[in-house]
C-alpha cells in the first residue's frame, strides 16, 4: 500500500460518533479549512458593511458598529451550521447533547451568558453606543467597542478599560452624549470676606464669555453657595457642548480667573486667624470700571438694588471701546443691543457728511435691528473712549420684561422713528390713535417680536 492510500485510510478512520454521524480526522480538517475560509469572507463582508455601505448611507458611528456587530454574530452562527453540515453531521442528533451542554453552561457560565445577552441589549436598545462619552465608577472615557462579552472604554488619558457588559446594564452610568451633548459645569470659587459679590460676578462672567467653548445660550451664571469659615463660596455655572473637554475648560478658566482676580485685586483666602479693625470701603474708593456703579449712573437703573443689578450683569456684558471704534455699520444685520454707560458716540447715515445725532450716557442704539430683524439703519462710531452694556437678541426680551421703564423709554424712541416703524409694519401712517395708545400698541408688538 503506497503512501497516499495509507494517508487516505488514516484520515478516513472514524474518531468519534455523533448520533448517526461519524467524525473522522479528514472531516475535522475539512471543517477547519471551511471555517477559516468562511471566517475570512465574513470579516471582509463585515468590514465592507461597516466602512463602506453604512457610511454611504449616512449611518452614525454608534448604530453602524451595532449593525456590524449583530451581523457578525449571525454570520458566525451560519458558518458553524454550514461547517457541521459539510462534514456530514446530522444536526438533529445534537439536540440532546446541546440540551446537556446548555444546562452545564447555564450553571457554570452564568456571568458570561449575562454579559453576552447584556451586550445584545446594548446593541439593540443603544442606551450606550460606540463613540459616546460615559462615566462609570469614576472612569470617564469614550466607548470604543462593544463586543459579545465586554465593552472597551478609552479614558481621557488614552488608557483602555474593559467593562463587562452586565455591569453596563445593571449599574448607573452617566452618558454625556445621550440625545444632547450640552452639559452644565459647576466651577467652585472661594474668595475672601469683604469681596463685593457684584464685582466678583462681573469678573467671573467676563472670564467665562472669553472662552469660545462656553455656550452663550444658556448663558453662564454665578451662584452664591454659602458662607464658609473664612471664605465666601460661589459657583460659576456654564454650559458646553464639548463634555470630553470639561476638565481642560475648567483648567483654562481657572488660569484666567487667577489673572482677572489679580487685575481686580480680588483676594483668594487661605486658612488663617487674623485680628484686625475693619474699615468699610466707600463708593468713592471703588474702581472706575466697577460695572454696578456704571449701571446705577444710568437713570433707568439708578434705584435698582443689588439683586436686580446682578440679574442685569448676568443678562448682558460690558464692552469698552476707543476713539474711532465702529460699534455697528449701516446695512449689516445686528444681533446686539447697546446701552451707553459712558462716552460719546456719533450716529451717521450714508449720503450725509455730518452726523445726524450724538449719543451719550443713558442713550441706547441697535434695538431696531435686533427686535425687527432688519439691517442696521445707521453707523455708530465712538468719539471718545467709552463703555457700553451689550445685550444679545436672546436676552433682550427678558430685559424688557423685567425693566418696564426701559420698555417705556424704548417705545418713546421707537415712536419717533415713524418711517422705519411704518416700513416694518409696526405703525400705519393713517393711525388715529392718541400718542399714549400708540406707544402701548408699539410696545406690545415689540415684546411680541
């Protein structure tokens, strides 16, 4: 008998019996070859589905990974069935064996089975998907992969943490990316006793608005948390749509707050016991750019208490300018309303060499473009260094509702601009109303806009 005959006899000799099927070495080799080939084809098909088909269909990363993973599970099961049938195994004969193995697996591999079905649940329901930023047991990171047993999470330090799927289903998890990525961040700040809360609020909001990663809406706010043993405890609350950058944003804001505190001479206390005689700071000793004082110099806000002034500071911001600065330009769209705190400003229109008006402290401009959604009707230029209180479109309505005197003054000024109001549809040229009724009608329309 030659070598090939011996080899054929050796590979065809039955090794074991499954029901009516006999399994030989040749059958096992054939099963391995088929399984390897089919697994290779399955991986290529899975990659093609994930990286080409679903991408072109516009499917997001999380659902794309879920579809690809479930598809790989189904194909793997199909490959196993095809391989067993190819070597002549009668699948019906495996029923009893499968039942016995299932009982043993259910007893000995309960945790693995729980992780597997938890993974299926995650892929189908998608409370967590690939690409989400999650926090679990103090670990903050991005979901990189959801497999049949565990989920891989990459932390901000690029360390991969493997979390069993059943923990993700049974535990409380913070998903920063679920439905909406906008998140509110609390930044605690402590200052020394004697610090003016309004002066501090202005400083913190100024710093927050300088960071482009801090959302303007909802606007940042400052909360007075508590009176400490040696500190006044505040919190700067701001919103960001980059939750993965919360810690870098807080770090950058802390650097800027330290610089702003040094510039404004705001002291950050440390534990100490000091005996001293307190001397109250008078109004004359406050800095010239103290925003609450600037606001109270305007007749509209002269009688406002500290809580009302703080509300104003939260809804608007300070803007300083030098000679020649153009605050708004005729014909451009406008998103901001300006209230002059100090300085003089020239109002110019095209076609006229001389200014049509000069605005000073207490005057305002920019309200037409913001409220009527029309282009700027004039260009405003600074004649001298000045300070303005700027309110954006979103906060102007709140300001008018809380400040009825400002609403009345604005209605008075709008009534003087009959041509602009007529073109905007707020005033008809044949109106027979008395002036008070006309002002109330204009004001109602303005608030509604």
